[in-house]
């Protein structure tokens, strides 16, 4: 029996699968291992203390509303800095 119909939502989800997966895993690990930092300054300070300020980026977590560190550069949010 062929499937009863084309599901556009399923198709769309299958297309974006993998794109968000890596970031979701990153966020999940960050949120799961520890609470987010209360501010970007705190997150950056922690990275600096570990000598990782040049390889870690900070981002505001949409899940816990805290700040996390990531090795992946987040989407550009403006020039300068
Ligand atoms: Zn989080």
C-alpha cells in the first residue's frame, strides 16, 4: 500500500534534520552539564581563565536563558568587538 499522502511538515523536518541536530546536541550538553552563566561577561571570564577565550564563543541560551560557551562560532550578530 502506498502512503496515504504527502506530508509537507514531515518533508520539511527531514530537510532541516542534521542542521539543528549538532547545535541542539551542543546546547543540550551545555545545559545538561551545568547552569548557564548569568551574563556574557561571566562566560567570557570563565573562558579566559581556562585560556580558551580565543577558541570559545559565548551565546545566550534560549532554553535556560543563561550564557554558554561553544567552540562553534555563532551566527554573526554585528561587527566590531
Ligand atoms: Zn542553556
